[in-house]
C-alpha cells in the first residue's frame, strides 16, 4: 500500500471528519495544537495541511477566531487534475498501478516546448494504468525532465510519482489543463478494460513548481463507465 506523507494524514483525517458529519458546514475545526496532539504530528505539518484545504476551498479562516468548514460542495469526491493517488485515498479506496513502462528518451520539439528544455535533452517517458480498488481508471502517458527530477526506475511507477518528487524537493504548485471528450481506440480499451468506442476524458496537463518551472507534461485518459470527474466551480 502507498505510504502517505504526514500532511496527507492530516488532510485525510479532516476530510473523514467532514464526510462523517463530525465537522458540519461552517463549524470550527479543532485547533492546530489539538490536531497536532491528536495525530502526533508537528504543528508545522498540520498548518501545511490546513493551508492546502483552505486553498482547495474545503476550509476557510476567520482572523482571530479559527478555521471553519465551508458549505459542502455537491461534487467533491474527485477533483480533476493531478495527484491520482491522493484523490483515490480521499475516496477511501486503494490506489495501484499496472502495465508500467519507463523509457529514457530525448525531447522532441513538442516535449521540449512543454517542459521548457532544449530539444535533445533527456526525459523520462512514463506509461502506466492507474487503478482504484484494482479497477483501471486512467491510462497515463507523461514525461519528466531528467535534469530536474533525477533518476527514475520502474519500481517508482507503482506509487505516487508526485510524492516521490516532493521528497526530492520538487513541489507541485499549479497545472495547465486541457480536457477533451474522445472515444477509446483498441490500445486504450485494452489498458482500461473497456470497449472500443467507449467515451473517455482526455486530459492534457503541464504541471509546474511554484517558481513556474514545468516538471511534468503529457496526457491522461480517464474511463467514465465506473469513474466520473466532478467539479464544483467557485467564484474566485
């Protein structure tokens, strides 16, 4: 089973309390000190988790009072984007990978442009099918610049690559996404255990660090027969 980072433990704990009704909409959650003591995790880690939940519009802060639960969105089970492992864990399911393939290749013009590197620079090409409770959900075909992420090995593909890169100091901050409805061809139908012609959501993503440096680009193909992408839109 994929090991969680400590801040993800805090996020899961708060989300589970919201899902169970222990925390209700507009109710103040436990303080950072109380959460740190209950989970035996540092207050700095708790604050990071709360900051992320505030950024995700799950919580909100009131100066001088505390942190509160937002009104619960109708569609919050799966946020489209990146971080498949964490999203599956939030659904209380087990993430896994199969049909993993790792190649060291050299960037063509398109990949170089997306990753802001030089044509011919080495990149890692990753192909794998991600599963939730052993059900194939998404086929990923993505690229990582070797000079930034370092060495990858095939065993790395079994878990969260974003968690692995975070441990190397590469922190995801934001992503550019383009979504398109397509129909499954024969190779994708085999990877996702669906029929040729079944509808898919193709998501093209370029993921960036806080300084604006891209560290990941490529496409993900989500099957929709047993897994749906929901999104609640907020007024910024």
